[in-house]
């Protein structure tokens, strides 16, 4: 009997360590050293297997406190997988969906060592600072290194949010200060990626941050002066040095060219914004003709060439790259998976958001920081999805699942996990 207890105790510890390995891999390796991310998916699968083993031992098969994340993600993944089977899609998306589902379901009741994650975030900010300083400051390019700047912006944005909120879970003042500094470093990194769709997400998220400080922490107007001044200084410097203002000016110029309906419209559609506007219009037309189930990716690509050849859309639609997606998760769902896909996506964002709101209304103010974190992540992804396919690429799916898993665990104080560990 003692050997069995020791064995299961060892598996429980190993499971906790493996979940932390997944977090460390995502926070400190995947986006800084992409050549080393080959074992990331395997680490998620292994963590899920260990969690599933403990579930078998405890006879626990429900999803408990993680229901607001697990159920909508399961629904969305099921729609994507079924659509892929019947109408084609992206195999890399399906693979990561399956791995993420397995990981999420397996590790629900595994305790997280928050201190390790906190130190991981601080170390990641130091990595980010050195990465920024290693760039040629006289000739700024979009920050990203060997990773696409948009992916890099997603990562830095989410860590800036997590560092800020998780700082209120630590009692050490110096460590809390380090997390605030880390958040600022990640904000600077986001600005330097020059990713407009991600930068815009700071508008609603900043409103949530101020709401948290005012209603939960009791801050008053005079206490907001210093942090707001710091934000203004950081943003102003970053916007100027990072050439971001020119990117927004370019965006408005490109919109104006498309709206002018000039003779050079085909050229206007080959710009970054012009291409997006054209693909959104095309995706909407595809969705209107196939409103329930969509057309799937293979037919979606075929229609690009057919409608370009027929003159319904400019030649730029078939020629411009990338030709693989709709540059908006919402339009992507409507065109490829119809109303069913669109509703499942909205459900994926709405359920956790609503759960976070309920927690904020509760009397347990000690967990409000985690509820605001959950809501902020959902708002961020919903804004990302306006101009990017936020749930198509494996790295983005992993961030969505793992960071929301962190938020939901913090929301519920690991009580369920503690009970299972003691069993």
C-alpha cells in the first residue's frame, strides 16, 4: 500500500513539473529560440498523459471549475475538426487543436506553482530586453527575429497583460515591481513589432486595467497620474523610435486609395490594408452564398481563382500572398465553416468572458485580478481576430489554451487541485 501511495505521489509531482515545463517552454523558448521548439507539442502531450493517469486514479472525469474554458473550446475544436473532415482545412490547425484538447482536459486538476511561472515571466522580460537591445537601433525593422512579427506581437502582448495582473498575486513588493517593469518591457516589444491590429487591442485592455485598479484596488485619480504618465512616455518613445506612426499613416493612405475607386485600384489591393479589405469582401460574399456550413479551405482557394478569372474580383485576389486565409478569424469562420463556425467562435470568446464577469461580481476580491486577467485575454483575442487569424496557427492556439488555463486556475485558487492532490 505504501508503495502505491509513493508511486502515485511521484506521478503527481512529475505531472506538476511537466505542466511547468510546458509553461516554461512557451514563455522562455518557443518565441526566442524557435529552432528549439520541436519538443513543445510532445511536452503538452506528456503533461496530458500524466494528468489523465491521475484522473484514472481518482476516478474524476468531469471538467469542474474549468468548464467555462473546456466546453466552448471543445465545441469550437469539434466544429473545426468536422469541417476539416468533410470540407478540408489546415492540418497543422487540427493537430494543435487535438493536442490542446488533450492537454487541457488532462491537466485541469494539476496544481500550478505560480512562483515558478512568475519567475519565468520575469526571465522572459529580461530575454526580451536583450533581444530588443541586440537590434540595430539606427535602422528599425519590425521586431520578431526568426518569428513572424505578428506572432511575436501576440506573445508579447499576452505576457504584458499576464505580468501586470499576476503581480497582484505576489506579496513581495520587489517582485511585484519586477513584474510591472516586465509588463512595460513587453509593451515596448509589442510597439516595436509595428503590428497595428495587436496595438489596437491595448485600448479595451487598458480600460479593463484601469477598471481593476479603480474598483478592486481602490485607486483614486491622483494615484493614476504616475502610471498613466509612464504609459504615455513609453508609448510616445516606442511609437517614435519604432516607426509605428508611419505604419498607421500608411494604413490610412491605403484605405483612402481603395475608397477612391481609382484606375489603379488593382495596385491598391496589393497593399497590406488593401489586400485585407479585398479578402474580407471576398470572404463575406463566399459566406453569403454558403451561409450554414461554409465551403472549406480547398473550395475557398478555388473560388479566389474562379472569381478573379471571371472579373468578379481583381486579379490581385488570386495573385497576392498569403493566399491561405482570410486575415480575420471572423471572416475565416463565416467563409470556411459558415454560421456554425462563426457561432462556435463567438461562444469560445463569450463563455470565459461571462465567467470572468461573474467572478468580478463575487465577494472574493482576492481573485478579481485573475478574473480580470481572464477577461483581458478574451478581449485581446477577440480584437486580434478582427484583422488576423488568431486561432489558425499552432503557436497562437497554444497561447490561447495555456494562458487561459493559467487564468482559470488562478480564478479558482487551485482548490479542486488541492483536493485531488490530497486524495
